[in-house]
C-alpha cells in the first residue's frame, strides 16, 4: 500500500522573485535550454470523483484526505488575470485540468472569461479541457457555447468490469462513451481519448480500444504509465513501452508513422493504412520529449510548476494577493521561465533505476497530466 502523502500545499514552495528592472513582454519567451513558452495548463480543482489506481488511489485519497479549502483556490478572476500575462509572453494554448475540472462549479463562466483574451500574434487562443468524462454529457453544450474549443477524455478500458476496477468508484464505461458522443455533437473537436496502459491491469484492453475507436471521430492515444507523484507506487516493470504497443496493434491493424502536427506535440502520430484514422502514443518513460517541452503548469492554489515531475512549485498566488502589478507579475514569470532547465524524463529514460524513489514529486491530481 502506498504511504500517506503530504498534500501539495504543504510542500515547500518558494516565493517568486520580482526583478528590480521591468521589461515589456516580447511575445516570445525561451527557457535556459531554448524552449519557448507556448502552453499553460491550469488546474481548477484538486478534487476528483474517480479513484484511478495510477493517479488518486483510494488508499491515499480516502474519506479523511484533506483537500484545499475554497478560499485557497485561485478565483476565476485571478486565473484570467494570470492567463492574460502568460499570453503576453507567447502562450497560445490554455488547457483546463484538475483533479476533475468539471467538478469546479460554474466552470463555463471561466471559459467565457478566457475566451475574451487575445494573443499578440492575432492567432485565436486555443482553449481545451481534459476530463474523465463523467459529467461531460450534461456540460458539453454549455462549455461549447461559452467558448471551449475541444476536450480530451480519459478512458482506460472498454470492458466495463476492467474500467470499474480502474476508476475504483464503480463508474460505468457506457456513461463516458455517452459523454464522448455529447461532446462530438456539441462540436468540441477534434476529441482525443487518452488511455493509460499499465501492465497486468488493463493491457488486454489495448486492441479492443483500438478496434472501437478506429474509423470514429475520436483520436485514441496510449500513454505509458508514468512515475508522477508519490502515491501510485510506480514500478518500471508495469510500464509497457509504446514501441511494444505499436507492434501489437499493427499486427492486426497495420500502422504507419505520421509527422507531428507541431513542435512540442507530446504524442507520436500513427495512421491506419486502410484509412481508418489515426492513433497516438505518448512515451514519456521510454522516448522522452523534454527537448521541446513548452508547457508550464498552474496549480489550483496558484503555484507554478515547470515540469510534470517537479518536486516544488513557485508561489504566484502570494504575489497576486499581495497587490503586485501586472508588470511585476510578468517580470516574475519571465524570470522563472528563463531559468528553467527541467528534463526529468530524459534523465529517467537514461537511468530508470531508483529515480521513482527519490525526492517527492508533485501529485498529478494537483496539476493535471
């Protein structure tokens, strides 16, 4: 059983420094390794109604688990203000995450507020959301009307018994599929379906999922089981490399590689040779893509994380609530990103032994995937 973890708000998060000399945002900000800032992932809640074994196992996130009180969460107004600052630095994609983001009351109001923001380049802002799909059927149309562009839905099995075991709250796969159909009808596309594959748990669902979504409006993506946080008891032996999944699928449904849509895309794209659409593989463990990672993460209580596997955050909320100006916040953000050197997955790929047991990493349920 995983040992009890300390909530992320108890981990050490240093205050962000405000540079003495201010500068106007240029619309392009590069880190210490030359990677531009392009994506901001915004966690809107630390709560989830699933207890997936690889993310929020019930043994840790039980009825006594202490979630953040509402007053510690960033308000919609604070999130919008922060987003505007990041957009001035070159961010063109905002992804709303959780926990389960649709548990945040009136989330469509935040979507509408973000939709009013403009990018310096004049390109439309891409506003997306990742969800477990449990509430999507009832929220899809209102989110689209508010200005959401598209959604990504997590679904780890097609077999109902396997799926119920994985979400550990007895939620039916049919309800997620209903949510997917509702999102498609609402126009929230292209819709991606993410499946985390864990050896010995749901690997027998890989081919059924491929068969089901082949030729559909949905793009299925397989994700290697990752050592995010400290609660899931990660073991390299439970990882099925994407290359193995490609071989398994291609043996029945022949595949060919496809070029990436853009620099920094996390999924390697493959197409079915018979024209049945495409499938993706996210290989953070065996084929790290740190070299062009352009993502920054904002936790639900206002801490910035420069890597999914970070061991600490940087407290932006303290500056927000101390009355700092937009110019000061912008300078602090620019200074943080310019000093970024994170490449955890590349280091782990080079040496998978012992890294999972090192310093406690932030839980994925606080900053999304």
